[in-house]
C-alpha cells in the first residue's frame, strides 16, 4: 500500500497548486481549520485539487486562517480507474453513505438513474459532491469523482458508450460464482456498475438492460441486500477482479 500521511489534516482546494504559490481560503475552509481543527498560522496541512497532486502547505492569517502557502509536493497526481457507479438514488443519510463508500472504493464517476421503483425522485447533487470531497479528504484520495445529474434509466442506456462493460447487479439472476463471472469478462473501454432500487428492476427495465451490447448480469450471493450494501459488495468485487486493487490496471 502506498505511504500516506493519515495523521495530518487534508483539504481540497479549487485552485492551482505549485511550490511557493498561495491559495485563498473561503469562509467554510477558514472556519474548518481555525474553529473545528483549532489550527493557527504556521500549522501545516495537506492540500490537493484533483489535478496537481498533493502538497504540504502552511496556514497564513492573523486572527483566523485566510490562506495557504504551498511548500512542497508530497505525492504526484494519480488517476482513478475508469469505473462508473450507476445507481437508483436512496434517501438522505443512506445516499450520503453510499456516495462516500463508492468514492472509497475508487469510483471515478457517479450517475444517478431514475427507475420504476426508485425511492427518491429528487437528488441533491451538490450534497453528493460535498460527500465526494469529504470522502476524498478523509481517505487520502487525490482525484475527485464527477457527479452527474439524474437521468431516467432508459436515457442513460441510450447515451452510454457501447464499448463499456455494463455490470448489471440483478437479484433475479441465476446464482453463480461472481468472481469467476468477472474473470471471464473484459473491461474494454471502461466499466459501468449498475445497482437498482430496493424494489428491484421492473420487468420492462430488465428486458431493456439485457439488450445492451456488452453486459454482465451478476447475482450478489444468495441473500437480498439493501442497495447501499450491494454497492459496497459489487464495487469491491469489480475492483478486486477487473480494477486497480491488484496494482496492474488503472
């Protein structure tokens, strides 16, 4: 496992990072560093922006933190595997949890899709983006996953690239060893992992999914999982077999 500093605070900043540069802090960042973490001028944090790697930085400011002086790079920029997490939205705290875990698992993009039995038709994508940033800050992740606006499942299927592998997690699929099924698959031009709503897919949706040109229908064991649990299980399986957990892909 790469060596990371998990003891020092990390802060995402939407500004260029380079040695001897300076970054202005917004009010929320200033409050977080000064009032939550109790850090004063001269204290050091790790800053990243999803583009320029991770940098050691020193806090500036008299009465409160108002800027960062960029000192030196601690890690170069990396990239996430071409892994998209496609999901029927959940409500409130469970959606927060699901987004955070998808980021920890290495998803590069998040796409909510609306299905027949989706529980939440309205999705706060700004809150999702905030959860993406928070998870990246806490877990040493350098790249920031993209968050797309919700679209109907049918529209997503017509717009997605046909060369990508669609892993369709379906509780109605025949139970087989998921590792062997994934080992026989080819990621090709990227991977889309689809988790449906807790009411399952409507039969019309299932027929539409099975018509996709490059699809792997996968059962996640003999028990029915809640959607947020299924997300963790599916992404872990995909990353272990086809993703970057082995250090050979990405």
